[in-house]
C-alpha cells in the first residue's frame, strides 16, 4: 500500500504538472483538471464580504504551506468508528489524499455495482463517468477552493448502483490524514431508478495542521433510496472546506445524516435539489464543538418540482470558546407547487464563552406551499442537573447524560439499527469528554 504526504511547495504550475503526470489519467480527464486549474489561478481567496463567508475568518490560512500529495509508504492508525458492529458489503480507505484500499463483496459486484477508485473507474467505465465529471453538480467557479478541488481531486470514490438493484449491506469510506497533509477527496454516488443503498463515510486525522478541500455529489434516480451518513472527525489542526450536493429525482428518497466533531475551522456548503415530483429529503445533523473550533454550515433545500418534501434538523452542542454558524435556506421555485419544507436548528450552550449563530431563510416563488423554520439556543437546565445529581450522578455525568439526550432525536431518525448505534457511539465518545 502507498499513501501520500503533501510537499510544502505551494500549489504552483510546476507542481500541478508533476501531479498530473504521476496520475496517468485519460486525456479527457486531464483536460477537465487543467480547465479547473486555470479557474483556481484566476479566482481570489474567499472574503468575508461574500454572504456565505461573512462569519468565517480564514486570514490565517496559508495555502503556500501545503501542496499536492506525493507517494510515500504508510498506513492509517485511526479506527473506523462508523464500521464498528456493522456488517459491511464493501469499503475504501485513503490516507493523505491517496486511496490505499478498495474492496467489494463478490455477490454485490456481480449485480453490476461499482465501488472503488473514481480515477480508475473513470478510465475503465468512461461512458458512465465522463458525463458525470463533465457536468459536475459543483462548478469549479463556486470559489477558489472549489476550483482547487476540481483541478486536483484525489482519493476519489465512486459508488454506482444500477437500476433496480438493492444493496442490503452498508458500504464504508474511511479517509485519514497525518499532520501537514492535504486531502482533496471526492465522493460521487449514483443510484439509478429504483436502486437502494446505504453509504457510511467518515474522516479522521492527527492533531497537526492539515488541509482538506472536499466534494460530495449524490445523484438519486427516480424511485431510488439512498441513506448517507457522513462523520467529519478531522484532527483539531485541520482546515476543512467542503462543497456537498444532492440531486433527488421523482419519488426518490434521500436521508442524509452528518456528524461534525473535528477540524480547527470548517466551511461547508450542503445543498439538496429536489428535481423530480414527489422527491423526499431528510437532512440530519449532529455537531459538537470545543476549544476554539469554528464550524460554519450553509444549507439549501431547493425545491424545483411539485409535491416534494424536505425536512432538516440540525442539533449542536458547544463547549469552551467554540462557535457554530448555520445559515439555512428553503428555496421554492414557481413550478414547485404543493411543497412541504421544514428546517430547524437547535443549540445547547455548555459555556458562557461559546457562540451559536442560527440564520434560517425562505425564498418562495410558488403560492401553494407549506414552509416553516425554527431555531433555538439554550443552556443545560439546572433543574435537570439537580434531578440527575439527586440520583447519584456527578455534575459532569449529569451534563453528559443531558447532552446525549439532546442529540437522541437525530439518532432516532436513522432507520438502520446498526448504523444508528455506530453513529451514536462515535458522538458519545466525544460527549464523554465534557467537563
């Protein structure tokens, strides 16, 4: 197995050429990368004058301290938390921006399912992958960091499930980074009409400075059902930037659950597009921050077709001087009559120095809709603490119990027992550190 540690030479023309030469990809893919690279060179770094970046300060980020991955030996020592107690049908693993393992059960592969290196599958299944990469849901013009990811993505994973195929066992993606590394990961998921799958994806990292610019694109075809769980657990020195998109077709269902625990600073754009009549999307989020962590999540529920439903629930627990920012928007196009959309963000403050910003929004062009939103922020209830302490728990134990209960509403929305328990256990390990 090989992994990669980024050379600290900055993202230069020369190092980009060397990166491309080492990958030996098809010419059409190299051309796409070069086009995105030109955009990266032309765009300025994001600024706080831009609405999505208004509350995120990245002036301390120095891209010149990082560079493109280069080959070196190594293996990850970080455990796969979401895989504990779960019978998997396949898995991939990457370290420092390079894929080091990919496997898929024979019984699943024989049904036409593809799961593994996006770069390799782009070469072997060009007719499938090329149109997806040529017309990506996340354009490189979004911002400079998105352009960098589009130009130099590595450790890419593709999951493709053919029409009518159901995968009973969850699949798993594990991405890890060491100090000083760069991960430009890319997860691409395509479920054709009537397909069904569960995908678990998680990250982990050492505590030193590192950089992640990632992308997630989910395409859920008509009548398909995708359950996607994403646990962000990077090391505390990681700069984490991600653009995430989901497109949901007619009568299809997407349940998207995120857990956000790690990173020094995170700026995430999570958009779902309901493009087919009767599409149904549920977005769940659990966040727990401490120290001086800063996490910003910008969500969009975009209703483009009639009779669709979206339901977003985020819950955050904040310790010390950490900060959580959530900007949520429900956008309803004129054609999206009979829309039913809801968003809610609840935060539990565990410190006087912590700060939570909740900014819900509605942009509605249709007239036959039901769209609502809500946001709350509060502290641990003293009466609850007293009640728990009166039954023999210490104050720290009581606080941990209350925080775990606060998150339970999100866990209860996950329909697969083993997946629900694995995510709850991963979150609980961090909650135990309260106090």
